[in-house]
C-alpha cells in the first residue's frame, strides 16, 4: 500500500471516529421558561389598558389600571376620621395625666382614675383601628395597578376598557405573560437515557434559526407521557436556553445535542 493511500485511509478513520463521537441529536419541543396569568386583586372597573398582544414589558411596568376613585374617596373619609380620633387620643391623654396628679394628691378616687385610664385606652384602640383601615385601603389602592412581575412579553389579553372585574368571580385572567427571551427545550426520554444528562449540564439546543447554549434545569421523577403496552415510559427533561431579541414560537420542534 502506498504512503498516500495509508495517510488517506488513516484520515478517513479519524474523520469517522469524530463523527461517531459527535453529540447525538434528540427531538424536543420549545416551551416558555416561565409563564404566568395575571388577574386583578381588587374589584373595580378597568380605566386603562396599557399593553397590546406581543408587547414586551419591563418588570414593574403598569399593564392594566382599575378605577381608583372609589378607594380614593374611602381614603379621604378614613383620613378625616383619623384626624378626629387622633385629637381625641391627645385629649384623653391630657385628662389621664391630670387624673393621675389629682389621685396622687388625694383629690381623686381610685374609681375615677380607673375610668380615665379606660377612656384613654378606648380612644387609643379606636385610633389604631382607623389607622389599620387606612393601611388596608392604601394597599388596595396600590393593587388597582396590575404590574409586570418580571421582564416579559404579553401572550394573551382578555380585558376591555370599562369592564368590571371581580377577583372572586370565576372567569378568564386579565392577561398572560411569559418571561422574555427565556425558553426551555422539553425532551421526553426513556429511563435508560436519563443518565445521559445531568442537572446543570451544558448542552447545545438547535432551533430553526440556529444553535444556542442551554443548561439542564429539571429532570422528572415520574413519567410525563402515559405508557402503553410495549412502549417505555418517558420522562421529561427541561433544557433552559435564551433567545435574545428573537421570539420563538412555542410548540415548535427543536433538537438537543447530547454527548
């Protein structure tokens, strides 16, 4: 055999070995990494819808606003009542101080002093109840603004201006968000292949527009696909990856390269 033939044959063997050693592609499906349905936490009429479908929103951005006027009026009433009760607390405190002085001088009976103490305590309790009520109203006022809990994209919207919403009523959520640029490739593996991947392992995810680096973030402990006679049980494996600036269609096929 000539030297050139030997070199060519050796190179071919090495190339075939490299091909055999390459990662094996496994079929998978693209899913959202994080998805959440948002609803109003308080009842009220929708006064503003500030997003549209497929819009990207930053964490903390106001998405939907409910009419705050009823709660604002309630806040004014409770503030006025709190001022009155605060003045009463001050008056009862002064009266209690005088009663204690008179009692020390022997000019006031113990029964009268006890009545002054009770009146002061009752006024303080009434004032505290109003303060707590004001805090609750303030909390409810803040909830009239539905905000994005994380950087997201709006994938579903079921709300109209003027619509009355009640969190206690059974209905569809106001809107649904998905974490922006973050996806998972969902594999379905038989138990004999689960050992091929480990949590935290870096794998290549190949979508229709190219490869991306991914990380194994979840391995199911129970079968994710119902087992039929003669077929092995399949377990879900999630490989998280990012697609910066490029929205992928959930449910489309992809591949994960497993060594």
